[in-house]
C-alpha cells in the first residue's frame, strides 16, 4: 500500500513538473522587472544595463554551447551572418532598450501587461510575411483575428486612458493623491511616451520571432550556439549604441550594488536559465502551453510592485490588461486548434485499395483513394487526380476456344 502511494506521488510530481517550471519562471521574470525598475530609478542607464545583461548571458550560455554543440557547426555565410546581425539588433538592442525605457517611464505591472501583446503582434507579422494563412470560414482563424483586435484595443485603452487610482486592500497611497495634482501634465506625457516605447519593443520582439523561425532551420541542432551568437552580436551592437548615446564614461561604472544585481539577474536568470527551462517545457508540452502562463507574471508583479515599490495601479490599466489577457487566450486557442488539426492530419493513414496498382510516369505506386477536402465537400466538388492505370485485358474468345 505504501509503495502504491509513493508511486502515485512520483507520477503526480512528474506530471506537475511542467506547471511548476513555468510558474517558477514567471516568478523569475517578475523579479527581473522589479529589480530592474529599482536600478533604473537609482539612475542606471538602460543602455549600459542592456550591455551588461547580454554580456552576462553570453558568458553563461557560450560554454554550454561549446561543450555540447562543438561538432557539426553550420558554416557562417554572409546571409547567415546578416540573419544573426538583424536578430541581435531586434532583440538585445531595439527590444531591450525600448522596453527598459518604457519600464522607467511607466511601471512594472504596466510593462508586463503590454508584453502580453506579443502573440497577437507575432500573428500580425506572420500574416504580413505570408507565414500565416487567413481563412474566415474557419473558427480558429476568426479567433486569432478577434483576439488580435481585442489585444490592440486593450493596449490602446491602457495608452490613452489612465482613470482613477485603484487602491489595493493591502496597500494605501494617501501621499500620492496630493502629488498627482502638481505634475499631472508631465506624468501623463511620460506615461504616454512610455507606452509608445513598450509598443515598439513588443513589435521588435515579434519581428525577432518571425525572423528566428528561419534562423532555426539552419541551427536546428545548435540552438544554444544560436542563442550565444545572438547575445554576443547584440552585446557588441549595444556597446556601439551606448558609446553614441552616452558620452559620460561614468555611466559604465558598476559596483557591488543594485546595478550589478540587475544586470547579473537579467542575464543569468531571464536570458540563460529561463531559455533552458522553457525549451524543455516547450519540447514536452508545446509552445502554447508555455505562453499561456505569461499573464501570471503580470499578477505577481502587481502584488510585488505594490509592496516593494508602492506602485500605483490605474483603472484604465486594469481594464486594458483584462482585454489584453482575453485577446491573448483567444489567439492562443486559435493556434492550439491549428496545431491539433495539423497533428491529426499527419496521423491519418492513407486509404489503400486492395489488389489494385497504378503506374504514374512509369513508376509503380499504390493507388490512393481520393479524399474530399473541407472546402470541396461544401462546394460538392471533389478534388481530382489524373492517374494512368494499366488494366489487364480479358482473354479473347478465340484464345479460350484454342485452349479448349
């Protein structure tokens, strides 16, 4: 009896591993947003933070890529180098710089809510690049389109409308009400500018996902190498951008303080450990399962931000975040249905007629039974395949009489 209970507990723990892993990752991402916000508020340049973050990420990932993926490295041609260059520009440079700039001007909760637009924006970019096909007769396509529109509506609401402050049960901010009347115009301007920065960052991240789909075809068996190369190239690009923007050498100075913790935490936890853990979860449960946990980070950040940063949460942000989450799950549901349909289509065996053979272009092949597609069945037009068949002629009457 005891062995059965132990076996049941082991099975339960094994089945719960993906859930525990993704929940732990959301806590890791939430901690990154809080620590980064504190570091930026203390005056650290977000350009320098991007450099140090990806330098830490490169230093952590590169040894594993060298140990496990030394053999069979793809040859870096000019086209592959340009792909890596653009990936480094989109991710470490454009996305991270604009995200940190938006985080500095808004709040961690707001930034996490805006980042939930990523699946919808990726879907739009994939449609423009003809990687996604739209068929309004299918429910899953309608769900993805409606989810994208709802997500954009939520983001626009969060950008253009703040509304009154929503007081948390565990945290009151009486001092913020008096301060809000003196500098409301400047706060609104900074808030709007931060929203624009976050939208640009999400667009860059969505573009990176679309381009990465092509780069992964080359580095299918060398994903650690791809990540380390992108982080390294992005670090070099970020250094060049920082030298152009920041003219004071003192901004590079970093000690044993919150700035070092923010750079090391972001590079090691959110750019290295999270990549490995999320890759394992995606391999076992699929990308839809992994993406579905992203709204949890927003809730964790809202609770942690109200305790640690005394963060203000506005009604417009709450309503917009709810709309974004609804749109997110609508897009994810459509993608999940699409994956399930393609999986079922791949598993359906071909129907074979017994005792028949056909010849196509001189090659012996099995005759396959024509199936009706979904659109053809509605239009009552079967799909047609031209097949030249060799049919044995029946013996003539003269031959039969000669044999008799």
